[in-house]
């Protein structure tokens, strides 16, 4: 059975405890904001009738969660309220656990709610009710299951990567097709980890968009390209963005199955290209 969790660095609050254990926290019926996020649509109005569609920007998502707390006594209720306040004091993660090993999450901050009316929401004994309003800067939900594909690498690593894409490796070049599976319904941003030796890394999307890095990596050096953040750094954290080719395309992995191509020149069996990403969804249930 699906359930909601509030996760911070120091605590996890299960919002299905009353149903499971009889006491604790419980997300009540009436949760909103888990569906399609709001959008801002841009239109171009001319001299004629109507308007022409230009673009859509997905906005932040607000989530309202009615919460009930049921404790054994007043002391325990106060302790549970302190737990909730601490989890919400900074940013936390709202997680939907679907009960099948897959979880979808969103980073959130409290922007309202948490108030109560004495005499109806609580009398200070063992029960408490409130509504939390959380805002997600990223309007999509991200899967807990990371997808990983690779090109190159020595046969010694085959057991660890046995479920990943198989590719042919030439003595001086690592090049191969990468089978991508985005189980979500929103574009996912890949992270490219390139391990040297090698130079002139190229990643070509299924539609022909090209991300090219013209630098050189020696044995043991590593390059990380995060397409969502638009960053390019080496193993020491040094910025290597300046070695990207002109007008780089930080392309995304579209929903469903597709095939990309990645390559690296002047390689050895120690060279490897790894592509990883987390599927994302517009809405969860």
C-alpha cells in the first residue's frame, strides 16, 4: 500500500503510522498537489484574431498534506510535535513509497500551514491535527531507482556491470550504443562519468544532439558532466567546462526506450564511460 514519508538528514517520519501501528503520524484524506504541476503558457498576440502558442514553463508545485498525530499521552505528543518541527525546519524530502521497492521523491520546503485551533484540532492531550503546505522547487517526482549504462571498461568489472549494455571496445577507441530506458513520463537528465585515459569525449542523443568535450584525461583521471546542473568537473572538482565544444547540447533522456552513442578516443582497457540518470514523473499516486 502506498504511503508518504517526510525524510530529513536526521529523521524519517512515516505518515502512515496510525493505520499501521495505531499511534504516530497519519496523512489524512485530502492531500493535494501530487497531480500535474501548474504551468505558465506563453502566447504571442498579433494583429489578427487569437494568439500563437510560444512555450510552456512548468512552475513550482505546492503540496497540502492534512496530518494527524495520535500519541499515548501528552508527553509523547509534545515529543512528536518537536520531531515534526525539526524535520520541517529546513528542506526535507517528501517520498511516496509505492510498496513495491520503488519510491518517488521531491525536495520540499514548508511555505505555510502547521497552525491549529485549540479546542478542535487539539486540546493538548494525545491528539493533534494540522495541514502542512510544502513547496517543491523541482515540480517533478524522481525515482529511487538509478539507471546506469556504460561503454568500455576491462572485463574484470563485468560482474558488477552484468546487467548493463554490452559494447565492443577497440584498442584505441571506446565507442558503442547505449540502450536507455526511462521508466518515467518526464525527461531525465543524464550524468556522464568518463574515466581516463582518453580524449575527445562525445555523447550523441537518439535524435542527433551532440555533447562534445575536447580535452584529455590521463590514466586515473575522471570527468563528470552533469547535464541538469550544466557543470563539467574533474576528479578534484576543477572546472573543465571551457573544453566543451561550441554550443554544447545538454540533452535529456526522453520517456521510453531509446539508443544513444558515446565515444572516447585513445583509450585503454582501463577507460570507461558511464551514463546514469534517475527517471522522473509528472505526477504520482
